[in-house]
């Protein structure tokens, strides 16, 4: 012996450090590579919205069922023709439904237009009766709805707002 205290060989020190480094590496990979179940569910739902609206409704997506029901109500009120309503039902669900950052379902784009058209049809008869709008105005909303739903929704919103505000 040379008089120096024995501190262990370098092989012995590496042997003790290897399991610690391995455990640290596994923990880092697990934290970086895993996503929460909420995040996975959000991505899955967002991907599912690329399917046709009617398929989503058939699979039990509640908001898709509501959108399809809104389309059917508007069809029954002659806002949409049968062919227009069928075409809307074959569009991707993402044209009507979106998800916010927390995963809450909300109406977007065409979905908002449907809501506006439903709001108009709910007050349309009253607007006609009190003379706020003419039969031509109501017919214009229906004509636009088949060709340009966004324009029809905007026109319906304007007609409703004139009634609420009392503007001519």
C-alpha cells in the first residue's frame, strides 16, 4: 500500500452512478414524451371533427347531433332545401364545431351561422306581422341560405337587430 486512503476504484464508482443516471434518463423521457390523458382526448376529438358531420352524430357526438338537428329544423322551415341540408350534413364537423384551449366544444363558422338563422326564424313571423320586415326580406334570407349561408346569417342578423333597436 502506498499510504493513501482507499476511495474505491473508478469501476466501483461507475457501478454506483450507472443506475442513478439510468433512472434519471428514464424519468426525463417519461416526462417529455408522455402527454396527459386530457391532451390526448383533446387531440383525438379535434381529429374526429374532420369526419362528416352526420358520421359524428351517428357516433354519438352530442354537439354534432345538435348541429344536425338545427339543420333539420331549418330544412323543415324551408330555409334549406333537402339537397342543401344533405350537403351540409356531409361537410366536415370542423366546419361547424371547434374546441377551445380547454377542450370545450363551441360553434364556429357555419355553426354560428346556423344559430343566427335559427334565431331569425324564431322571430320571423313577429317581424312580418308588425311590419318590421317585408315578405321579400324573409324570402331574401331563404334564397341566400341555399347559396351563401354566411350572407344569409348576416342578413338575418341585420333584420333582427333593426327590430331590436327600432331602426328602419
